[in-house]
C-alpha cells in the first residue's frame, strides 16, 4: 500500500455541535491560510455545494506542501440535526435532565473514576450543573424578595397572592434570560451534551445508530474510490463516533486489501465520558476491536492545555478493555505550551472552548502535529507518524469499573 498521497478523501466528524457545517469550512479556510503563511506552503480551498441527494456538505483543497501537490476532498459527517433535536428542551426539562444526569454519573461511580484521569474535563462537566443551580438559586431569591414586599403592605389576600404571582413570573423571566444568553454561558449547551450520552447510560440512541450506519456506507464508498488515503477525523464527541463507525466498517469486511490507506485521527477526545458508563457495551467492544486492527492507522492527539479533553489518556487502556496484541492508538500531545508562542498562549489560555478547537487551527510555533499537513499533505497518517513515539506522560492505567462489552 502506497504511503504517498496525491488525492485524499477526508471525513470530518464534529463533536456535539448544533451549528451548520459551514462553520468548519470557514474555520479550515481561515486557519489553513494562517498556517500556510507561518510554515511556508500554499493551500487553497473551494467550497462545494451541499448535495440535495446525499445531504453531504464539504469542500475541496488544493495544496503544495513538502514539495508535492495534493488534492483533498472534505466531507462533514453531519449529525447536527440530531444534536439540535436533543437540545429542544425547555427550562423545566433541562433541570430534570440535570438531576437525572448527575444521578447516573454519581450513582454508578463513573464521576469519581473519571476524576482519577483528568480533573479538567470533569470540572467542565460539573460547570453546567453548578451554574444551572446558581441560576435557579438566584431566581428563587428574586421571587422570594418580591413576595416579601407584600409583608410591608396592608394585609390583603389579593396583595399576597398578587406578589406571589409576580415573584414567580420574575423568577421565571430571570431563568429565561439566562437560557437566551446561553451563547455566553454554555450551561444549557453543556448540560444537553452530557445528558445525551447519559440518558441511555452510554448506549447509542436509535437515531444515532442509524446515522452511524449511514456514515459507514459513505466511507465504504470512498474506499472504493480512486484515491490514496481515506482519513477519518473525529473531534471531541466525534472521536467515539469514529471508533464505532470504523469498527463496523472493518467488521463488515468493507476495507479492500488493495484500496486506499485507511486512517483515523482522533482529536481532543472525551471517550471516557461515555465508555465509563454502565451500558456503553457497544463502545467498549469497538474500542477493543479497533485497537488491534491492521486495516488502519489510528493516531490520538490531545493536549494537557485543553481542559475539555481527556488529555493523553489512552481511550482503550483507561477504559479497561485493552486486549492482547493492542496496536492503537498512538497517543501523543499537541503540546500547546510549546507549539503556541508565549504571547499566543497567554491570549488563549483561559478561553477553554477555543482551546478545545485548537487542534483544527494554526500553531505559530508548529511541532510535528500540523492539522493541515495531516489533512492536505503528501503522506498518509500512518507514514507521517511511523517513527513517532507515544508521549511518555500518557495515561494507560485502567480505572473503569464497567468493562462489559457487546458480543
């Protein structure tokens, strides 16, 4: 199988994100230009219209990198409609979600085991819980404060009832204001994110299983295409979807022996948030299966500076399902404190959500990880990192209580 690439197909799997996929095209356009200016290569992007027949959304990249010309066709594997559907919850339903999600993670012990890996993503998971409770407490205080005004007025049934109603309306309006401003606070968004996996205790909901099956078909078709590499990129929650998609693809015998190289790049993964839940039998089986396969190369890139990811945690090993003969993933760090200049690091350090997307962005002091060389350069993922050693500080100790896998 050739390690040189002149034509590549990339399938990008977003995380839990309700935004239109054009966001990822524009991010790629902007950051590729920035990285090209820093690193001295050229890269241009042409948009492709969404297909009315397939619903696919993507773009075409032409690049001159490392002395070679490469053409790359990107497609976003869209599941934002499922995300939006899961976020259509009112205030009351969101607080019920909060209680149910917190109970699942605490009662199963998953929360405490996750804290033994990395505190950053656990704090990120606790943030919406704490902030939503604070919102509720403030609303209750405002409501009670308004009702107390009635105690300073002449006694009247209507006065008391009127101020009680006014207090309830004020409390509800304050909660509604917080919900409308969630694009600043992200409390509702993150609550829906964690609740989506927790609602079925780690099992995939039926609508997600159906979408995974469709994604398998799309990637299988690309593997029959005339290209040199099919690269699947899974970011954040998209990483564990990528694991299941590729496991299904290989189990079904859909990877041709003489076809394109099959590669998987997981970025900023949060796999343990799902694989540590009791009913995540399917994901755990997929992790164990994919980690031994010769049909693909799997590279996992995270960074301790990303407080939303389980940085340098080998998702197979920490889940407790590493089999004999484990080959993947190759785990290493994007090392934000080294690959970003001190000035740039100071600018981004406390912008947690922006840092979670840094893997898809330009580095002003790039190291051996460069998203644009990986996705638009002349080497397959496996060839590019063939001699790369895993990070010494990676975490491989199994800490998961639940290790049962689907048959």
